C-alpha cells in the first residue's frame, strides 16, 4: 500500500507536466501546512508536513514515520516558508496540499493576511481543506502520528470528507470557498474545528500508533463562526447541525427523536434539501426557509407499530418539530450572540431585491439581528427496515 501511495504521488507530478524528474528530487512534497501566531511577536509560525519518500516506498522503506515536520517563523508566511530552506534539504513544494490548519489565536486576530500568499501562489491548487485548530496550535495538530493512513494529512483530508457526508455537524471548506465567503456581501465564513484528544506528548511518537487504544487522536469538532476574517466563537454540535440544515449542506446524517409515547427512535436522513428565500415585507427584510427531507427508520427503542401508516406520520411530525426547533435555535444564537450572518440571508435578500439590499447592506449586522425568519420542514419516511416493529417489544412484555 505504501508503495502504491508513493507511486501515485510521483505520477501526479509527471501527469501535470509541472516538473521533470531532476527537479522532483529537489522538492519536499508538502501535504499539510499549519499557520500559528507567535505569542508576543508580530510574526507567523509556519509548519510544513512533508512526505518522506523512503518511508512511503516499500522498496526503500526505513521503518520510520512517513512524514517529517519543518517549522520556521517569519513576518510573513512567504518568508517563513523560504526560511525553511535553512533546515530542509529540499525546497518546500505545496502544489499537492491537502490541509491548511489555522491556529485559534491567529484566527481570532484575523486570517486575511495569512491567506494572501496561498491565494495568489500559482503552484497551489485551491481545492485543499481549511480548518481551525481548537484549544491547541496548528503545529501540535500536525505533530500527531496516525494509523490507517500513514500520512496524517491524508487521514485528515479523508476524515473530513467522510464526516461531511455522514454527519451534518462538520463542513469541508476549501480555500476557494473560504475566500468567496470572506469577500461576499451578506454572508460570513465558517470553518470546521479540529482538536487533539489525549496525550499530545505521546501523540508525536511511534508509540501512538502501536496501541489499539490511541493515547492521542485527531478529531473534528464543531463549526467556527467568523465575522469578516476574525474568529468570533464556536457553535455547539446542535447549532453546527442546524447550520448544515439551513445552508443545504446535509448530505446524509442521523437524528434521534422521541417516539409518540415514550422511548427514542433514530431517523437516517437520506435526502435533504433546503431553500432560502429573501423578501421585503412592509419595508423590512424577511427570510423563508423551506426544507424537504426524506429518510428511513434506522433504530427503534420504543413500542410503536411501524406497519400502521399513522405511526409513520406521527414520527414524521415529531422529526419536523425537532428539526424546526434546532434551526430556530441556531438562528437565535447567531442573531443574539455573534451578530454574524453565516447563513447567507443577506445574499438571499440581495438576489430577490437588489435595490432594497443596497439601502440596508451598510447596516446589515443590525438588520440581521432583528430579521424575521420563517421555517418550514417537511419530512417523508420511506423505509422502516427489515423488521416492522422492534423486537424489544417482545423482550419487555
């Protein structure tokens, strides 16, 4: 597997035609970058996670880790990257970057300036994910060894892609998408948080991947709320899921709901579509959110007759009520606590009423905080599984 991974990396260079064989031997292939703010200094600390060719090649494997880290400081990100040539025998090459991790302290001060180089560098493909390190530095995240994927950057990239498809609380944002949100009128940016759970000292050693239960693990957290280019705070898991529902970002997820009498059931959401419509009503902006969802009964922990159409309708109504509650509470948090329109309600007003938007856009923060939002959710349960009623009924009778 390692041999194939290394071959694929080589082929990427050959097929793009950017570099010849001689130049490839002079490049440090960088799959992840971390950018932190140096405490007490007007400098950046930049960390590059670089592939070790001999470690990922089966033929030349040395038994060591598949990546190495280079870290340098600089007044700009560009300067720090160039300064790495003092310690790296090869030039740092980020053309195949998969992950950019921004430190939490830097995010609070503003990420715009630190992204400038990455946005204009012609060697970079802007399809890599951008995340925010929560409660740790970006360097500490990149210093953790991982299993399943020997290259931590690849594990982080694949993990976010899988989580985004299966769980509505995470959201993969590429550099292109982030920049669009940062410069848009009527929409603020969000990024998924990434954390280090466990012992970070052991996490940087080979011991971390030799245990069944890992002393340290990288895990994705909830969404980070931005206003302009500054981190304002963090959403809860429920609010992160609410955001995904509002912005039509749910690909698939599961939701636990109450049964009509007592107990719980779980709905697997297989299809989810939200539409945001902006209007001006009696001279005031207003937004309507209409959500249509389809799903299956995934788990039943209550007494309910799933062969009865009325029971299915009851579950649908309970789901609709719960989803509406989550969406409304998420909107309340953003209006009252952060005053940050991460949903794009302003964009919806702009699309429907460009003239009115031009009148209110300068005061959109205040308008957003008082905005009336009407939410309607429709759920249709399609399947109930291979067992119509839970076998728990017979056990507990």
